[in-house]
């Protein structure tokens, strides 16, 4: 019974390690794609010679 428990413990540890790795990789992927999306946003182009009205009230 002791050997069976060791096998079960190792299997559960492997599952936990796999899940942790998968979650860590997913988090890193979200961060990378978030930075890519921010970097790919185009800045608005303001035509030269046009005055922009500012409401300072």
C-alpha cells in the first residue's frame, strides 16, 4: 500500500506541476500579446496648419 501511495503522490505532483507551468505560460502569453496590442495602436495624425480648439473652462 505504501508503494501505491507513492505512485499516487508522484502523479498528483506531476499534474500540479503541469498545471502551474500551463498557467504561467498562459499568463506570459497574455502579457506579451497585451504589449504587442499597445505597441500596434496608431497615433492620431494631426494635419499641419490646423489649430485645435481647447476648452479651458
